[in-house]
């Protein structure tokens, strides 16, 4: 409890014995009315819920009366502890948060009406505030306890699903890699058999499907590493041109299968200080995305040194482009713009953005629908220099 919270201080420093006596005298009537109206508003509530309600409400009213009877932090703390237990119980009784709030919304006017009827006069402003503070304390702590249980449950479920996904992706990836290698062996053995051209074509289709599946699994694994905060940055001097050439070599076969021209146009003397693994991860996702959405033409990877010792890398494609209203959202996880019939789960660009953030780099896209897209990665100032230096 915050000692500087004005509403809490009201109950801590001021006493309202008349209100306290009225709450105690009317506790049974308040409980009965509340039970009746909850039964009408929450018809799914079972007998167990009402048994607990019959126990909780009088105890809560007693704690509200105690907090009104005598000034002091201890009585307020007792009310908070009871409210917290109430929220926990409601969570385990499969209430939802709206129903917990509704219970208190129904109790508040009943409490005020019964207290006014018992005292036989209108309450002063300070008395009304005091009663409402007592209710608000109960609501706040009960809801907080309920939400904490929800958060714990969601966290546990997420962690369980994450472990399952990681194990599944890792094991399946190993098996699919074996199938992928077998397809490569079969293709080489059948390459000279013209009568088996259709079979070789089918093997190529299988190979592409496996590549896409393996890439998707890799993205899930990378996304989990970022989500758990387990990705560390290890900066080192890198030849930017070498990194770009390696990326092109990695994707050249995939581009040739689609009849695309893939090339790097770099600055051969450019050296950067960056994390090779993270930089490669960004560029692999950008190049993969560019090849996926480009049906004809070329994909170009360029790198150059620009002003203030910065390095700028760009991936230029001749795909269908991205609508202006989608540019701001394409880096969000599980978000995809117009797919043009291409498979995917919407993780590649999100992973690229997270990796770029760890590098301290800026990643953005520019596009004209029908004209293609360009993705830019700007490495931070001071990390780029000419090799001869």
C-alpha cells in the first residue's frame, strides 16, 4: 500500500464509527440482496460460487467496517488481503475479469443504499468518499490478484508451447534435412535420364517445399530466441563486401530456380564493426523475402559507405511492391501484407527488425506498388571505415 495515496490515507487517518456500525447492522441484508441480483445477472454461477459468495461478502463487509471504525493502516491492510484472496478464488472458479468487476459494481449501490437507510440521513461527501474508498480498495486488490493469476497461467502456457515448438522444430528440421539431401542425391543420379524429366521436375518441387518448410522452422526458432532475450551481440570487424557475397552465394540456386538474376554490388574496401550472425540474419530474411515475391527480373544487394562513417545496405527487388498503408506494419510479427499467393507466417521481417535493433541499426522499406520494393539497413555511425585505413 502506498502511504502517499490520498484515498488510502483517508481511511488510515480518519474514523467513521457511524458508517462502520451501519455496515455491520446491514451486512446480512446487503449479502442477501447481492446474492439475489448476482443470481439474476450471472445465471451460470453454480452453487459452489454462491457458497463462497455467502462466506466472502460478510467477511469483506466486516473488513470495510473495521477500516471505517478505527483509523489505522492495519485495518486497511486486512481489507486488501481479504480482497486479494477473493480475486484468487474467483479465478479458480473460472470467473472472467468482467464478472469479477460486475460483482463489485453490483455491491457498491446496495452497500450505499443500506447504509443510508440504516443511518436515516444523507451521507456527507466525506462519508460517501470513505465508503467508496473501501469498495475501491477491494476492487483494486481483487482484480490485481485475478490478473496476476491470469498472467501466471498465460506465461506458463506460453512457455510450455514455446518448448514444444522448439523441440518439434529442431527434431523435424533434422529429419527434413536428411530428406533434402536424399532428394539432391536422386537428382544427380537421374540427371542424365531424359525419360525421367518429369520425375526430376517433381523432385525440384519437393525440394522447394522442403526449403520453405525448413526456413519457416528456422524463423520460429529465431523468433523464440528473440522473445526470450537470449540473443547476444558479439561485434567484430567485418568485410561488408564478403558478407554480401556470402549471402548471394547462399541464395543463388534458389534465385536461378525462379529465373531471377541475383547479384551483389558492393564497396570492396568497406569494413564494418558489427555482429556477423545478426547481420547475416537480417540480410537472409530480406533476400529470401525479395526472391519469394519477385517473379521475374532481378534482386540486387548493394552496400556502400555513406556520410558520418555509416554503412548503408539495400535489397532491391522487382516484385509487386507494397501498398503505402501496409509499409508501417510489415515488420510486426505474424503480419503480412498482400501475399500474392505466397506461403508464410509473417515472421521473417519481424526477425530482421529485432536483429537490426540489437545491432543499433535502422531498418525500413520504400516501395511503389507495381514497381518493386527496396529495404534499407543503415548501420550506426562510427562503425564503418575504408579497409586501407
